[in-house]
């Protein structure tokens, strides 16, 4: 799950980051498949926000791994993203995203 040239620019934890942006698994799957629009979108967003994922997203992506090799690749791919534990706010955002994009 490594997109060409993307992993080095995922995190915006420096001074330019002003907010956290919760990234959904669908976008990360597109990035892993080298979908240019998804890569460009996350690059743009990483300039203004800290890109984060929830533990739900992490679990969704782990379920898609077919073997240990893919699991290790996924772990490297997700390393730049802070992982937020599940809480009420994240659960509500997950439900909202499902309603909006399902």
C-alpha cells in the first residue's frame, strides 16, 4: 500500500498545520492504488491540516490485508498518520461519512 512519492509528504505536523483532518479509508485505498486525484487531494490538505486516521479506518484497512506482507506494507503506509482512538466524536463522524458517501 505505498503510493508513488506520497508517503513522505503525508504528515503536516509542522507549524503550517492548524487543524486535524480525519481521512477516510476510501481515500487511503485510492492513494494506495496511485489514483492521482486522491494523492493530489491529500497533498493539498496536508499543507493546511494534520492528516489523521481513526482506529476504525486502521481496522478497515487491516481487514483488507491478505497476508503478513501486506499487513507490514500497510503499517509502513500508515506510519505518518496519527491514529485517533475511537470516541463519540469519531463514531459520529464515521456515521456521517457513511450517510454522506454510501
